[in-house]
C-alpha cells in the first residue's frame, strides 16, 4: 500500500479522446496469430517463403562493411540522397520529371500515410476517402478525428469533384485496393486527377500492390496522369504517390517513399523529424542495392506466379463452399478477395467470432468503414497460406456461416 488510508486518491490524466474511437475487432484479429492451428486469412501478410533472405543477408553484410557511417549512424531526415535519386529515376519519364526534391524516404508506407495526415489535418479535418478504406490509413489519421466523405468509386453516382471540394485531401488505392482487391479503371483515374487539379485538393495515391498483377495490364499512376497537365516540367502537382517495398520484397525492411511536389516533401520532412528522425540506414542501403541491382525484377515473376496460384485455390474453394452465401469478384491482382453476404442481415463482426471458434479468422467489413456501419462483407487474404490451408480455412468458414445462420432462425 503506497498511500495512507486518509490520503485522497490522485487522479491520473485521462487518455486522449480519440483512443475511445478504436474498435476491439482489430485487436481480436491481430491477436489471432498466437492461437494454435487457427488458419489466418485475416492479415495482409506476404508468404514468408518468397522473402529473398540469402540475397538480403549478403547485401547487408556488404553495405555495412562498405558504408559504416551511413548504415550505423543517423542519416538525413529525407532519406539517403542516393536512394532518393534512385526512386526519382525509377519513376521519371518523358512526361513525369522528378528529382531528389520530389522524394521522401519513409519508414514504410504507413509512415507516409501518418506524416501526410500530420501536415494536412487539423482536428476534425475532412478526408474524401475511397470506400471501403484500408484500416491502417484510418488508424493513421484517427488521432486527428477526421470527418470522412465516402468515395464509392464503382458507383455511377460518385462525383469526386464535389466530394473533393473543401476536403484537406483525398485518399485512394487505385491498384487492387485493400480491402476489395479492385482496380480503379482508366476513366475514374482521369476523373480523380481532374478533380484534384480543379479543386486544388491534395490527392493521395497509395500503391503497395502495384507490382502484384496476375492477369491485368498496369494502368498509369495518378501522378503520371497529373504530370500530363504540364509534361516535362519538374513535378509540382497535387498528387502524392506512396509506395512500399513491403509487398514486393519484405515488410521487415520497413522502407517506403512518398513522391510529391517539393513544397509537400519539405512539410512532410518536418513531420517525419518528430516521428522517427530518420529511417534505418541499414535498410535504406539494402533498398538502394535492391533497386540498382534488379532484385525486385528478379524475384517478382516467382512472387506473382505463387500468389496467382493461391488466389485461384482460394477462389475455387470459395466457389465450392461459399457460393450460396456470398458474392465476390475474382481480383486481378493484390492480396485479397472481398466477399459480400447475400443476406443483408448477416453480421460479419459476429461471423469473425464464430469463425475463430471454428479455427479460421477473416477480417469483417466494419473495420474498413470509418463509421463502422458496414457489417455485411469480409476480406479474405490468399497470399500467406498454401492451397491446402486455404481450402481448409474456407471449409471452416463455411461451417461458421452455417452455424450463424442456424442460430438466427
Ligand atoms: N497501404 C495499404 C493500402 C496497405 O495495404 C498497406 C499494408 N497493409 C500499407 C499501406 C502499409 O504497409 P507498410 O507500412 O508495410 O508499407
């Protein structure tokens, strides 16, 4: 006992208000990896067997020996100059002219989202957001308690121009969105870029899955379409392009970048300063060697072939076991299938719990909805598990669906 019985209890300062806006569904599925024999179809995790471990170990040994100050010391907040140059060069074309001043190296994609929120959002600011939305993005901006306008990009009624007007920024994942796996088509890409230019609203293009195409051609990045308005001039437009090496190389590198107008990169650098001071020099040097030495191009065909076969295995199992209860489209890239329940009353928050009792975990749609109201769909990941586990996971999920439906009637 550290206080006398007559001494009044001290009240500790309360936690910030935004913490009360989080949900326990997220905590539940993040803890799922610890449960033995649970088949995790919930996370957005790459297959560990595709990580180029031997190559990265060798590069790491060499870069630490050759560049001890860069790899083991503090580095510039914006990132290693050579890596910024390599990123600028990788994206530059006759139309899109980039230099080091357009590039901020980040501690993976999520830090890009976080610092963008920090520089653009006052408390209660407005985000025009592709809906449903990547949960990590909602989490990144939660402490600013933003108001969301929903961009339903595949609905005929979606009017980006009016939704962008007055918003602090717009957010989209045009290539194989998380959670739906959908590709935003060319006409809508052009409309989004036009809306950003006309309304003066920043447009955030988050592109972690751009390299994971299984049976579709790549469409131009929004930043390339934006550069078409002033071709060949140093890029100063409203698009911020966020990319990561997490899905194509390995998430443990924690390397990503933001490409944007120099004034935006300068502001983001100030925000990053108070966040982590600088991204790890070891992994920046590894990323530089991976970009320069063609490691991404070398491993990509194997990664794409593996993930395509896993997508096919998942969709075949879903067709066998879930077709009477859910509708879905086969995604042409990315990591997820988005399945919507035919019964509008099926509550996928509850299905998550029943699924875990049956030994499988999927992500319910409520966590991808800023208002938490969408309870009718699930996101299923196909990259982490081999085909036999995917099939067994779907079989368990179908058992959980039947149990839920039986309890209702
Ligand atoms: N954006 C989207 C849409 C994602 O799905 C992810 C990873 N799940 C990220 C950003 C960030 O990933 P990382 O921080 O590993 O780069």
